[in-house]
C-alpha cells in the first residue's frame, strides 16, 4: 500500500498542476499576519517546490498589513484576521468569494521551559498570577496587534491595569513576547499561541480562561488586481490540503 502522505503529496501536485495549466512560473507577493508566520515559513518552501512558483512573503501585524492594502499597496495573496479581510472585501480591495478560513488561534500564556506552570484556570487565578509575577510581556496595544489589544482589555477587566503597568515589558512592534521570556526579562508572556510556540524555550500554560478567552480566525484572500491569479489560487488550494493542515496544527494554529 502506498504511504498516505506520499499519496497526498502526489494528489496535491496534480491539483496544483491542473490549476496552473500551462502558465509559466509566477512570483506571488504575500502579506502574512504574524500569527501565521511560523506556519508559512515551513509551508512556503513546500509550495514553491510543488508548484514551481516563487513566494515572496512579508510578515507583520494583521491590521497594519490590511491598512497597507487599503492604502493601495499591491499584493497577490493575503493571510489576515477575519475582521481585516472582511473590511477589505467591503471596500472592494479583495475579490468577493476569494476569501477562505484557514485556522484559528488563541491568546495564551507561557512561561520559560522547565519553570512551574502558574494557575490560570479562572479569572481570579490569573489575576493572582499576574500580580505575583515580576515582569510580564505582551504586544503593545498601541501597535494594533489583536492579542495585545485584547490583553490590555483583560487587565482592565481584572482591575489590575495600573498595577501591571510598571512590570510590563513590551516587545518591539511586531516582535515576540516569548523572546523576552526566554531571555529572562520577564517571567510570563502573553500572545497568540502560535507566536509563543515559535520561540524555542517557551512552555505554554494554556489559553486565557473563561470569558477572558479570545479566538482569532485567520483567512486567506486574493486582492483585486493580483498579477498572479492562477498562482494565488494554487496557494489557496495548497493551504487547504491535509499536509498544510498538519503543519498548522503542529505550529499552534488550529485548522478549520
């Protein structure tokens, strides 16, 4: 019996070839939200191998990338949060019907690998944990990242925003809170699960509890005016394949 993974790969190559037809290899300019960076850093080269196309990826905060497209920047492919894609569809920047759900991500809490996992099982428990921490890192909400904006609201809801201000260390815009964690600058990091998992030396405790939880849905979409429509459609198909979904799950982005 053929190896199912090999069989799947062969089927994927046939699918891509059928979609590409006789079109020559193209360069696909893709703007990708940071929550899917680790996923696409692995899947991008695989797509290039099976399709013959070149994938030119730019990573950044989802809302910031969406503003670039809204402002007139050209691109062939997008992976952005659902709200950003919906806004671009409404404004006529993304082809209606080209958008498709890829994966979900959760705002999660991490500590350094090997450290005891604190209690974050309830809002009261995570409140105590945060107050007991020496320093905490999460994305600066002023940068516009969804996880940072959400967690700032969580601190307000827990009535500890003022108490946490002096012990908060923001990563650079678009940076990873997990890096400050493993470098010893903080003892708790809060960010999207896939972003925390992408930093070696972190250990995820779990998602935010109860009604403090936050889920981001990531979507693929093709902008109006793409210069590589066939290659963009092939990339969308590739990202819905079983192979791609396995990588997403392993990287902390739950495939849809």
